[in-house]
């Protein structure tokens, strides 16, 4: 029984140490998603584009041609008309 108590004690100490390090780690109050720094004015890193059928697409960097749509998870052809 003593061995189980010691094991639980180490488990609680380890869990407390992990929580404490997660709280006090070098957090600077800024959000970062995929290396892209979000500011207070940013609500998302994606450009929301509606097509002619009112379907929404999410692109990160829009160029004319093939773009990755993060909502549909596939490449889509984008043209300016």
C-alpha cells in the first residue's frame, strides 16, 4: 500500500508542476496561429470569400489561379471577373 501512496504523491506533484509551468511560461498575451501573429483587429487569419452561389470559402493568401480552401480542404480555382 505504501508503494501506491508514493506513486500517487509523485503523480500529484508532477501534475501540479506541469500546471504551474503552463501558467507561468513565457506567455506574452498575444495569439499566434501557425506562426501568424494575430492582433486585436484580426478576427481570423483567413479571407472569407463568397462565390456566385453564396457559398463561403476560406483562403489565406489569395492569388489568381489555384488556392487552397481551408474550409473545403481542397485546391480551388480563383478568378477575378
